[in-house]
């Protein structure tokens, strides 16, 4: 494994030898996270919301919604690369209480959660974890579904998968379905050829008005001995997603400061040839937000840096509203 003592100002997650990704701006993921341990009263002080203690199987279908989120995430079909172990279901729940109590109310609530693309089942998961964040009308949540079964499934990487409904199987035979506003999964196959994203944004800021433009940076490295000096970089995401978020500008620049940090951090992991071939680049991307909805995006970066086109993706999705 690579050393974990890489000193940079952003959070870096070392994944496998020479392949690691970073997520920056951790404090700004989604909305302002409520870490309060204060228990909510049985009677909700907000007359418009149920108390978290009033959640039951009957009212879940009316207080949960997937309509607030516009989602485009990537799924790597290369099971030898240790990423994409979960797939998130993003939504909101109109209750009052604390974030921890809402999370506890959703944990173990469902026997299984099924993602459909049309009439076809994409994923059936019987295991999930819960994240909750204070929202404008209750709480926002992420149900991180275990995606282990996808490792044995043949997935066409030539097209995106639109998730058209999510089925929540409750205890017993009862279930209900919710329809996302816009939810795409983009499958791809990440090569293990020394090219990988090492740093990516998780949030540009806490809030962005509609039609606001903002700039973020994706940092990737290559130690592949084959190097195309005139390589091109493009950002890929579903075409219909451009109704909600547009890419207006992409600028690529070499990052020698990060290269020097990596040479120090991985000094015993890289061979002499790999050190000589190591290069680090920033891909600066200007996005324009076109909707009031929450947006979760994990784009693909298409590169021909080794003279052959390949796709890589950030380990973490960027989430904002």
C-alpha cells in the first residue's frame, strides 16, 4: 500500500498501491450536517412536520421523496479496483428531530432496496448504511447500498443507466416505490495503468443560486511510461443532465507542487522508472448550475494521455444545492 502520510491541505484517501483518490471540502458535503445528540421531543415543535418518533411503515411513503435530487454517478466495472462498493440513493424525509435519530429510524427499516431501470432490475441490495443532513424541510439522506452483486453482473459500458424507480421493501410483504427526479449511473471500466484521479471536490460551497457558474479542480497523476504530450481531456456525463448542470470551460495545467509531494510520499513505492515518468495535472472545470434542486455529480474524465482513450472517475461525488 502507498504511504498514508501525504501532507496536503485537502483530505486524501489512499486506495490501493499507486491508486488513490482524494475528496476536498469535506465540511461542505451536501448541506450543513447536524451532529447534535439532543433527542427530539415526542411532539414535534414544528407543526408542519412529524416527529421522528412518529415514523412508521405507513407514513414513510408520504414523507420520503427522491424528487429533490438530480444525480449522475459513475460505476467502475473493474472489480480489481477497490472503489464503487456502494451506490447511493439520495432523498429527503419531512420529519423533525435530530440527524442521529432520523438515521436510526431509517437503519434496518428496509429488508431490501431495489433500483429499477424501466422494468429491469439494476441492483437489489439487502444491506445499506445511512447518512442524514439537516435540510430545508426536514432532513436529507443518503442510503449507501451495498453493490457487491454488481461485480458478477455483465454491465454495458456503452450507455448510461437511468434509474426510473426505487422500491423499498419493508418488514413483511409491504413495500412502496418512489420515483427520482433524475438519476443516472454511468458505468465504465477503469484501467490499472498508472493513470488515476488523486484529488477531487465534494462541494463548491454550501449554496449556489440558479445560473451561478463556479470552478473546481480534478487532479490526476500518471506514471505510465507512454505519454502523449498533446493529450486531450473531456468531462463526460449524461446528455440530459445538461438541463441541470453545464460544463462551460475546461483548462488543463501541470501541477509540479503536487508531483513533488507525491515523490516524497511514495519514494519507496515507486520504481526509478515510475518516478521519472510521474506527472500530475489539474483539470479545471467551470460548471453552471441550472436548477434549484440538489445536485450530485461524479463525472467521467476521458483522456488519451497514453495515446489510447481511457476513462477515470473521482472516488467521491460532488454534492451541492
